[in-house]
C-alpha cells in the first residue's frame, strides 16, 4: 500500500510523485484510487475509495473488476478477500 498526496495542478488529478512516475503510477500498481471523505443525505460521514477512472481522478485497477467502481468505507482485509475470490465481487453501485 502506498499513500500519496494528489497533484492539484493536473486534470485528472493524479498521485503526487516525482518525474515520469507521476504519469505512469496507475499502470504499475494493482489498484490506484482516490480516497475522499463524503456525507450521506442525512449528514453521516463516510469515506469512498474511487477505483474507476473519472474526469476528475486518474484511477484504475487490474483485479478483474472484483471491487467495482468504488468502495465505501474501505477495509483492506475485506478488499483482499474479495480480490482473492472468496467473497462475491462488489458492484460499485451500493
């Protein structure tokens, strides 16, 4: 797991890395996503890991879509279990 700041000067936003790694980071790792804090309609806070690329965030995965387009309140051990195939894949629409 690598945690990095994001480069605010680019669009889509990418992990803040040096040199060419900034451009190619999402091609070297199995999951490259953006973790953000959001609020539900009732004001309850939650975190969302965006895994599918969007116009705002450079993201991607090479785990066969087993995590869906995003994961709410991500837990690394649960994500690894889903990737290993011992739990059903997430739809990313939950």
